[in-house]
RNA sequence: UCCAGUGCGCC
């Protein structure tokens, strides 16, 4: 049964959700008992494919058979609704999931926040963040990264500074997601000099680095300080064992 | 213990 979950998980991961569902139906027809590890990946796969209503119907049928959803299950639905811009429905899930003794967690809220931001509804996203800060479910680094990404992409620097101060006060260390969100936003909006300063600062402080961050920083340096600096940084990465894509 | 959320570009 572990390996069937595995197969279903991998099928969903490569976008073959109907194949995964097919495997699921065969297995259950043979008397196999699915768990959250079996159907959650299918539900999320459906949601990511824009099939939120199929996912809903599937969940209804699971519940009828006595299978229990968990917070991952509802977070998948929240993902699906938010992705389609159906925020009222997403909010409704937050309330109705309590009937299945599930409470939304930081992932659930961060998911809505992210889609609201991408949809230009940053003020509404920030109000959810405020609500979290006032409640028992606190924002984590990913939540802040998502919000900073939106604020820097929209040149809302004053609010961004507030957030950075809150992060600092709470002891959250920025990571390469934070910096690529910040530098990427600055580059996109034309603040090349600022993007350079952030890049150099991050590089100086010897934080962790990955390919995406490397691309962004080299792009920033290339457009700002110039190709020489960018090339030096690239060279440093290459000799450090980085494999460019 | 096997399930969920964040960043560049290409498509």
C-alpha cells in the first residue's frame, strides 16, 4: 500500500492526475483502503489542474464512504479555489473545515495570501496577515517571503520595511527566497541600484545560494554595476561547484 | 514515519 501511494503521488507530480485516479479506482475496487496519503495528492493534483469542482465531488464521495479528510485536504481545496479567484469559496472552506475538526494552519492562510497577491489584491492579503498576527496561527518565513514578493513587485516600500522589521523582531532570518523575491521585484520595477546593493549585501554575508538566486543576482549585477562584477560573481559560483543551467 | 504553501528565466 505504501508503494501504491507512491505511484499515485508520482503520477500526480508529473501532471497525470487522471491516471492517478484510475490507479486509485482499481485499488479501491480491489478492497484497498485509501488514506490521506492516497487521496490528498489526487485532490491537490486536480486543484492544480484547475479542476476544483471535480476535486470537491471526489471529496464528497470519499466522505460518503467514511474516509476522513485532514488539514492537507482542505488546504488543497483552498489552493484550488484561490487559484481560480474564487476567494469567497476559499473562505467558506476555512469555516466549514472546522466541522471535520480541522483548523486552517499557516500553510492554508499563506496559500490564500499568495493568490490574492498575484491577483493584485494585496490589501486583502495584508488583512489576512494582520489577522494571523493577532491570532494563534502565526506567519512563518514563507508567509513573509510571499508578502515581500508582492510588496517589492508593487513598489510598496514603506509596507515592505514594516514587514522586514516585524521579521527581524521575531527572529526570522531571510533566505535566498527572500532575497530573490526582493531583488527580482526591484529589477522588474527598475530599481537596479537598489537591487545591486541587496545582491552584494547578500553575497557578502555568505548566505546559502541556489541556482535561481544566482541567476537573479547575476542579472542584477550585470544591469547595474556592470558585466565585470557580474562575471566575477559568476566565476566565483562556478569555481564553488555551481552548475549553471 | 509516505500528503500541502514562497523566488528568476524558458515553454
